[in-house]
C-alpha cells in the first residue's frame, strides 16, 4: 500500500506543478495568478516559470502540511519512510528534493516524447 501511496503522491505533485507552470484553468485563473505574482513578487513569478522550482515548493509545502495537519497519516514519501515527526527538518528537506527530482524527471521524459513524436 505504501508504494501505491508514493506513486499517487508523485502523480499529484506532477499534476499540481504542471498546472501551476503551464495551466490556464477556468477563466484563465492560473494565467492571471502567474501574471499578478510576477508583478507583485518577481521571485515568485520566476518560480512559476520553472517546473523544477515549482515542484520543489510543492514538495516542502505538502510535507509540512502533512506533518502539521495529519501527523498520524503519512502521505509524502519521507513521512512514510521515516515516520518520526521529531525529524521534521529531515523529512521536509528530503520530500523537497525527491519531489523536485521525480517531477523534473517526468517532465523531461514528457518533453522528450513530444519531440520524438513531433508534437512541438
């Protein structure tokens, strides 16, 4: 069951990161969010243009939310593996790194497949 949970977590992280970086949403709400964030805080706008940066932030935020609101139900990979809330700083950093790496890997594979199939 835990392997399936980790798979679902990475699928969730990839989907959320993809929506935040490339999605438009209903009434172009995500596009407007990216535009406003770039005007208000340049760093946030730059982050939302980068799949690796966005997924790293998705990783640490998901990990922190899991530790804060569902400490007895581990949902992120390193909350599942370590399962000791006293090591929160290791769990959050490890989830940040693994989420960024796996999402970037999935994104790169998708782009390679698109190039091979001449979709670009």
